[in-house]
C-alpha cells in the first residue's frame, strides 16, 4: 500500500494568474500573426504587474489591456493596477537558428510525456480529482461573491500493491473568502458545492475521505495582496501532479517553437495513444532536443513493466505513427493557433485539446 498526492490551484493563485495573462498575450499575438515568436512573461505583487520578455511579431499588442481583462475576470479592480513593461525582440541569433525553411528546436531540453489507465482521461487519479475540485470551486465563486478566485486543492489517493488506486484518502482545500463568511458556513458550502459533486464522479473510490477545508483558518487576504506570483512556477500542477516526471521548462508564455511546450504536448499525445490502444497500462516517454536541430537527439519509452506487447513493438508503433520533428508537431497539433489561454489553468492534459485525441493507428 502507498499514498500518492497531487495538488491543483485556481486562477486567482498569483502564479496561475501570471500563466493565464502570459498565454493571453501569446493568443493575441497569434490571432494577428501566426508566426509570432513569443516569450513574454509577467510577475505580480500587490497592484503591480511586471511584463517582460521577448517578442518578434507583426502583431500590435496592447499588453495592458489584455492583462487587465484577465485581472477583471479574476475579481481585482484592474484599473488600480500599474503595468510595468520591459520587452525586446527575440535575439537575432536565436531567430536565425530556429526560423528556417523548416522550424527547428528553439532550445535544448529534456521533455516528458505520461499516461496511465487509472481514469477515463488516461491521467493519474490524484491530479484529476484535484483539478476537478478547482473547476467546481471556480463555478461556485463566480455565482457566490463571498468567495474569491484564489484557491488550492490537494488530494491523496491510496494505492494497492499492484499500483491500482483503491480509495481517495484525504482532500485538502484552501479557498479565499469574504470576511462576512464564517468558517463553519464556508466549510458547509464547500462540502456541498465542491467536494460532494467531485466525489460523486469518483464514487468507486469512496465517499468519505478525510476532509480538511481551510484547515489554517480564515483566508481573506488573497491573490497578489497575500503573495507574489510569476509565470512557470506550477509545472507539476500543469502536468501530472508529480506522478509523472516533468522536463526542464514551463509551458505558459512560450510559442510552439519552444519544445518545452510543444514537445510536451506531443509526448502526452503519444503516451495517451500507447495506453488507449492497449499497448501498455502505464507509460512515460522522454525525449531530448538540441538548439537549431530539426530532429530529436534521443527517445526513451518506459512502461514500468505494464507493456501488453513486446517493447520493440511499442517502439515500432511509435515510429510508424508519430513524427517528433518540431515542424511536424506544430502542423499536426495546430499549435500556431490562439489556443493557449484556455490551457493555462486546470491542467494542460486530460482535457479537450488536440493532443488528447485518440489517433487511428498504423500497425
């Protein structure tokens, strides 16, 4: 027996706020210029938003307007925010090495993809439950203004000796709220509106886990006034909740030539298809790239002893059905489209994106 734990955060968490704003910048660039090379990040504290990075694009982006639209949605008074910008064009050395007749990798890097058969999304159970708790909380806070957008969940799942999930052991939730909302009432509402609906979706894993709601007490100072935030600090939340490994870089703010992002999406696509097509029950894939190269340097597939066919058959399946060149990844998944703000909160995997589809395979 073992217990594995994953966490998720809502859009009002300062790090996640920055991810969403950065990907909103990227989407605005791609709407106007699909060939935009973007790496514009941000950091937030109190009523100051720092916007910085590199952008080589024909797009005319009103960074302040884009950012304030997100801040308004989250529940801030956006007009009180000061936006401080420091943006330059992409290094010409990088640009000339990457943007050729065929796009090459924008940097070196190691990237991972993961899938398992624990859930219908082919994702680990702990991260899926943690994410759904945040999605239900977001619905609640939009209709009940006594709740604010800053929130975190943490879910612990008990596994048997065969690495199969058997019950949800503990749920921990911390949610921001108005001073007018007493803790006892808050806990009652969260259990009814957030916890119980999620447990209903996963009833086979029990209906009475240990439940800790705002265990530290009140949470009335929230968001950037209670903490600072910046892009890329929630890569475990964004991926597999610590069950599968993550690579060397974050996703948000980066356009498709950055293999930290595009190849991570593609490896998830490959891993999910391996499991969905019954070749293994659990799989993790690692790939590496080199700056300016059209082909990956290495590829490794680990099935943790769960393969249902010979491992060489799995490598052949991958070779026959998937192309790991950066340009091919971009084309196959449609990664030059403005799709990124919707990925930035509630996980990049296990939701309705191009890299989640099941492919018709070639033997």
